[in-house]
C-alpha cells in the first residue's frame, strides 16, 4: 500500500490511528474524576504533540541516518515561525501560503548553515551548528529587531496590510488563521456521559501534515538515498577512500531536516500567530535531541513517541502540585500524608525535569534503542510466551 511493504504500512496505520483518534486516546478519564489531571486531549496540547513530532521526524533524518548530531535545529524552527507570521501580516490569514514559505525559507537557511557546518564532522559539526543557532537567536533578539520585534516577539496588529485578506474583522478584531475559511481554532465538543472530547480543526490539519511527513520519512529511509546516508553513518571515511563524495548526500539530509523543522515552526505560528526568539534557543535544540534519543534514534516511529512523551511531561506532569498530592493521599493519616507529599514534591510541578532526567537516564542505560526497543522487547517476550504455551505437553516440533 502506498508503495510501502507490509511492515512499513503497519507503522503508518498505527501512527494514523494514534493521530486521528487522539481526542479519545488522550482523554481516558471522566472530566469530574480525580484522575482527569492526566487527560491531555485538549487542542493546544494535541497540536504540540504532532508539531514536535514533525520536528523530531525531520531531525531523525539527519541524526538517525547519518549520525550527524546537530545542536542548532531550533534555528530553523524559529525561522519557519517568523516567515509564517510575516506571511500573515502581509498577505492574508490562510495558513497554506504561510506554511509553504516557512518550509522554503528554512530550507534555504539550512542550505547556508549546512554548507559551512558540514565541512567538519563529529563534535566540531555539533559545535558549529550550536554556534549558528545562538548567533541566530541573538540576531533575532536584538540586531534584527525591525524584522523580529526583538524580545516582545513578532505579532499580528490591526495595522497590518494583508493585501489578500482583511486587516480587521467586522467587530474590529484581528482575523484568525484559517484554511480557505475554516478557522484553525474552531472546535467541536462532544460529551459522552462523564467524558468530554474536543475535535479541533487546527489539530487535524497538523495531524494530516504529520502523517504526510511521516510517510515521506519512510520513503527516504527505504530509498537508495537513505541507504547511502546509513553508509555515511557506518563508515564515512571508508566511503571517501573509495572516491565517493559524501558531502552532497549529507548536505541534502541536512536541508531536508531543516525543512521539516521549518514546517513545524510554520505550523506553530499557524496555530498561534506569534513568533519569538526563544524558539531559537539552544534549549529547544536540545529538546529535539532528547525526543529522538528517547523514542529511538534511527527508527521510524521512535521520534513521534519521544516527542509525545516529553510534551506530555512538560504540560501534564508539570501541573501536579502539592494540593493535588494532598487530594490524592487524603485517605492517609495527617502525618503520613505530609511525609508522602514531602517525598514526592521534588519530582513533580517545577521539578518535573528531575523525573524526566531520571527516566531518560534509565532509558539510555537499559534501553539504548529508546522506547521502540522497549516495545520490541515486550513484543518478543509475549511471542515467546505464546510459542511456549502453544507447545502442549508431550508434543514435539520437528527440526527445520
């Protein structure tokens, strides 16, 4: 199906089901339940899941296939956001031109940075990309203030021309982003008993684009181009000794990866028309590295899982505070309740980074292949149990 083999088609179907059924999957608890704290099925967070999934998928094409570790990919995310907002300010509020421009501008910017950075490899390449990203951050924060609006961030105003749209709505407010008239913030709410599910137009646009991006990454992974990138990761020096110039391949991977990041930045601005220099900081670049490694670098579905895992911790786990803990453990005697809350307190709320760091450390030590390897181990264990149970007492299997 779609030119994919059975295994890859199954992965695409799994990702499609996770994305399209997210409003149900991410709201497992009734709204009036104490566990509703863990529900993540609201539009803003679901959009972040898929947008950062696109970001991580693109980064995985560079890092997972070639082994080149970039610490500056947030620069392309920021450039994509700025490009999209400028398109909204000058042309109109349709998201398609903004997304297309963000991909093109990020690709050209990646071509420039990659042409210089890929003259080095290993840690020197990583430092060069980090330097370029920080230069971009500082330029956006101060020097390029007329273009980026500095620390305030680039925002829409009523004075924007929007030559193919309207500068203001009938009630005098700023128009909202849309897809040929369908507003990105329009949400349909469905109540099923004590459960409430939200279906947001912007989320489903992001989800469909993520599916297309995931499908494209599969085709890249399985193509001769992808095989060449794997050879670069395996032993680039040996390839150079054979007279094969690997730089065009690594540069192409860098540009494609940067275009994915620009696409993610454009989608972020399409959902919330605001672009700030903080999206270009080194911490944002480090975040996508964590997503890819945590999910499984070099795997297809791993970066998507890693992005969802980290964004869930950042937005859900971080909201658990002492008041929530006291509610959960109110059945305990007062002294024991306070002691339990005191022990758990450093790992929740503002301390969620500590919990994430511990989990990341455990994954790296015990599951070097990331969450995907953990799923493969569970699948193998279940298969062995099933095979063992199918051999009834007294039966023997012939040797093959």
